[in-house]
C-alpha cells in the first residue's frame, strides 16, 4: 500500500491523499485550498493524478477544505462512488451548493469588472456539477466494514469534530508473503467533552497513522474559562452599546455557539439582545442536526428537549433572504450577528465587518481557526486597516480570539488519541502548518517513542 500526499501537507486546507492498494487507487478527501488569492488559484490547476484512474473516494467530513473539490473531480471525469457517513452526505448537499454559488458569484463579479481584452472568468464548478456529484455519494454508517474495491475495505468511526465526521480505517489485502496492511486516517479530530458531539473514537491498531496537526503546537484554553469570557464580552458590549460580530463556520461552530446561548441565556442576559443567524447555509444545517440527534452525546440530548431550545431561542432571527441581511446593517448596537464565513473569506460576515469595523464599541469574536492569508487571520494578527469591497476600512473595533471553542483536537488531545493505539505505529502528520506540526512531531517522539514524519506535497510513503 502506498500513500501520496496531494493536499494539506504543510498547510491546513486542501485535504487530498491518494492511496494505492491491491491495484486500486482510492482518494481520501478532495478539499478546496483556502487562504491567499494565489493559494486559492491552485484549485483550478490540473489534479496531480489521472482522474479516470481513481476507483473510489472516501470523504472524512463535509467541511469545504476536505470536500470542496469533489464537483471539480466529477466535472473532470470521475464517475466512481464517494463513500461517506449519512450525516456528511446530508451536509454535503448544503456545503457544495453554497460553494458553487460563491464560485459563480465571484466569476460574475469578475466579468462585470474585467478590463478590455481580459479573458472571461469561469467558476471552478457550477450547481449542475454539484448535482452530478451528489448522485455518486454512497453512505456508510459508523462501525461497518465495507469492501469498496476488490481487496480494499474501509470502516468509518466517529471523529467527534463535526456532525458525521469520520476517522477512516482502510485495509489492503496482502499477498501470500505479506499480511494485509492497515492505514488509519484521522480526518479532523474533535476533543473529548465538547458539546453536542461524542468523543473521538480510539483505534487500537494500524500499520500507518495519518494524523491531523492543526493545533499540534499548543493546548486550547479551558472551555469553561472560554465560555466565561464570552459572557464577559457580551456584558461589555452591552454596556458600550455596540454590536457583536461572530464569524462562524456554518457547520459545527454555529451550532455550538447556539448551544451555549441556550445554556447561559439568563446568565448572559441574552434576552436583552437581538440575535441574528445571518447565514442561509447555517439555517439549512440546523435541520440536518435535528435529523441526526442520535449522534449527539448525552448532555446535548437533554438540552434538545429543554427550554430554551438552542435553535429556537425566543429572540433568535434566522435571516435567509438578502433583504433581511441588509436590514441588519442599519443596526448600530444591541445585536449579536453570527454569519459566515468563519475565516471571513466570503459570505455575509464581510458586509457586517464593513459596517462595524470602524466603530470603537463594536466587538468581533473569532471562535475558530484562521488560516494564513485570510481576512480573519489579518484581523486576529492585529491589522489596523483592511480592504473590503474596494474600500480601505479602518479597524477600530475590538477583536477577540476565543480559542477554547475550537472543534479541533489540541496537542494534549492529539497525544491522547494516538495513545489509543496498542503498539506505536509510525505517524505522518498532515493538515497542519509546520509551526504546529513540528512541535507535535517532537512530542510524539519524546512521549510515545514512535517514528514521525511530516507529509510533503507530492511525496509518498509505503504502508
């Protein structure tokens, strides 16, 4: 068995890994590269493998940096199955449709403003490509072993990252001289004890582990302290009379924020605010969560039958229409606005930032990872001025990084998950910048005594 890394090797987006086993070629994830404009330009480049040679795709979860190039793969000729969890399949319909809509909108904008003689801009893929892609999705429940190609078996286990997220175990049958080999791909791992989702599954054995390393260099802040900090931000913003903007990923982070709002509705005096979920995609995702409550942990199951329900807070307004979103721009204070995208690379949050960044009593609360080159990363790093919609906007608003709400495992949790292996299989670190994965590699070598390498673009390892 051989694995070749074609994405998320030294970066945290663009997850894409090619596995060759038993004469078959299996693709693990096919995600969008996100960040700087030149990085995102790589999405349109030819795939570094023959698309028609791929026999199957296994998708770890629905986040766009893991799934966002699937329609492009299909557009370029892939006709095989895309195996994933049923909840991921439901989320994929929403995520890919939104991604196509953004791509089409960006192309239309570029064409309206293109210079004479400049070539026409074309979207990476369209809604038609998304429809074709969804026809190829095949579902696989957790804990079921399935042969997806002759001699190649797969099993998905709960990764605890977002609804339907999966750890992938993949076996390639051996020969008479060699036993079957087993690859474990962590996908994106969650943390033990986070709201709504169950803990990541511990896997007992592997011949090679491909492990994410997004936060491999640090522990997260204590979640209890983080929740307390959120309450303090709301109290301060209320006192100052400003708005609170929360750029949030439509899947995962938004639902957890609403969960905490329900738990602390009275403590944080949230009844005094107008709360907006200004994300058509996130509104649709709420329905998916309600359809898959069997995946919730025990505490979330109790919260879902209590009052107030996280998705039905008395002053929560779901704004799906553009006109409804535009009305929010007139509000100068007293509003909590949750909007995508989580890294401020697109979506409605950019319009709200345009209206609020110049206000000293406004607060911007980042609750998720901000990739290098994104607007969110520039704000977190202290930019005093940013460019939005052709305007230079002065940053007077107060910017908060509330890292304790991450849906990614931190260094202690990654070490704990790896500790579930009975022996100490070799590890390849993916889905992390070098500043995060190098410290994790050292820690794994020191504490676990295992062999660790860092995935490099285009490089291969034997299993």
